[in-house]
């Protein structure tokens, strides 16, 4: 994976203080990471980059829509994505990213590429289970939903009737547990 050039920030030339960077993320951004779970992407990313004398503070905000397939019906829909992330960049002897929100860069470095952090923030802002909003409000009409309904287990009433028809020998065994 080649680093995305527009996401590289040369912080050596920046003055001390806050700097704002805005990025428009689309599907081609995820192609660089060989991630193809998204059908379409339209996400605005705002980066507030604060340069201090001994460290850098980065605050990422992402919001927008990602077109994905539903986990239940495989129907495409637009999933709203919103997230934020704070990153502290310190300087030391060697590169170290063992902590999730602290990165240590060698003293000789003069730029940082933020593409990986934006990518991870968007991926982690997605819900674990992607369900089409039409399923929740009942407006989605899909062949897959009809088949799922047809194959779903029977209702609780039938389960209760089945539990009443238990062999009486089991009841005497259950007494052993309660007679202690």
C-alpha cells in the first residue's frame, strides 16, 4: 500500500498552534487499503492539528454515509457514520505505536501520514451488526425476509405447550435438586 500523498502533513513547516484540515473520503480511499465491504462512501473528515513545542495533538471527526449491504437481507442501504478520535504524537528514539492513542515518532521525522488513522476511525465507527432501517420499521419487502420468517422457530406458546408434556419421571428427578 502506497501512502496517500494528500493525507501526509509536513508538520515541520507549520507554526505552533491549531491548524485545520478537511478531507472528503470516497470509495477510492478504501481501495488503497484493499477494503471492499463498502458499496459507496461519502464521509467528511475534519482534522484539528495542534502543534505544540514538544508534541502534536490531532483530533479527528468523521461524519457521513456509507452504503453497505444489510447483514440479514443483503439489501444495500446508507448507514450513517459518526465518530471522533484523539491522537497524541510524541517524539523519541524510535517509532512506537503500541498505544492506541499515542504515537512516538523518531526525532528526525518531519511529516506524518494520517490516512491509516482516518481509515481505522471510519471502520470502527461502523455498527457491528448492519441492519437495514426498513427491517426495523417493517417497510422493507424482501424475498429473503419472507424466507427468514417462514423458516423462523415457532412461537413461545408452542414451546410452553411442549414443556407441559414432559415425561413425569423427569419431575421426580427435579425434586432431587429442590429437596436439599
